[in-house]
């Protein structure tokens, strides 16, 4: 891997840099003892709705999808969602905790472009990155909203090449999401699966080039 000519380190945001389930605390505050269930269903539907809207050709922003998924989760769990509680929970999504190793890894990576590439829209990503301790270490924040194509479509990953001015084989893409790793590998990126939850890789005919339990693993080759 050290022989690769990587010119851009590209990170997925949700689940890779930021802990999507850090909203559990706010969920529990508003709906005692229901927080974990709401958070799990919320995330599941957030992903499902992005995939389904891609298939149906009914694109909308990830913020809109996140709101719809929240409404579904509350109905599924059987709790009422007032306008005030909706606003508080959506606001919590703009203040997700980042994983503890992220800043240190970004600081230690070899001098190259460092970018975030997410299904999230800028109205979600910008405040999230700005409130983090590592925003100044990221060169670009890229969103599929520019092309209205959710990952893992090939057209979505093409945006990375156009924005960063690199070739496929010059990108190391990192994500905790197996479907995202499958899409990026299929597109031609070098990939590192950040398998934080000890999952099994999806059977989609492609495998990640590397697998680590957290982002520290990539420093073995690029630190």
C-alpha cells in the first residue's frame, strides 16, 4: 500500500468521522428509555429512504430525508413528535460527537488533500464540521447534493474526481458503511473499511482493499 500514489484521503462522514448514535442522549431526554430504539430506527430509515429515493428518481436533500426518517422512527416506537421536539432532535444531528481518534489521524496523515464526501447536504455537514475540533484540517467538504445522486451510485463518486482533480487510483476512500465501501471499490477507489462495529462485509462481489477497527489503522501506511 505504501507504494500507492494516493493524492487524496477521502472520508465518509456519518459513522466514519461522526457517531450518528450520539443522538441517543437527546432522544432519551425527550423520550425516556426510548432513545436507543429511536436512534436505531432513525438511522435505518435514513439510509433506506436515500436508497429508495435514488431508485424511484425522487431525490431530495439528506436533511429532508433525515426529518422523514425521524417521523417514521417516532411512529414506529409509538411516541408523539411535537414541532419543538422535532427541532431539538434535528438540531442534535448537527452536533454529533466525532470519534476520538479523528483529529489525531488527520494531523498525522501525510500531506495530501483531505476531504469529506457524504450523502449529507451542506446544511447538515457545514455546522457539523465547524463545531468539530478538526474542521481546519479538512480541505474540502463534498456532498452528493451537487449531482443529486446518492452514494453508492457511480455518478456520485465521480464528483470526487472532478472536485479534487485526481484519478480513481489516487484516492483512498474510508467509510464505516459496507454499502459505501462496496460502491467506492466498484468505482475504482482504493478503499479502507473502518469496521467500528465488527460487522460482516456485504456480499456484493467486491471487497475493501483494507479493513481496520478505527481510523488509526491507516497511519500504518500513511502516517
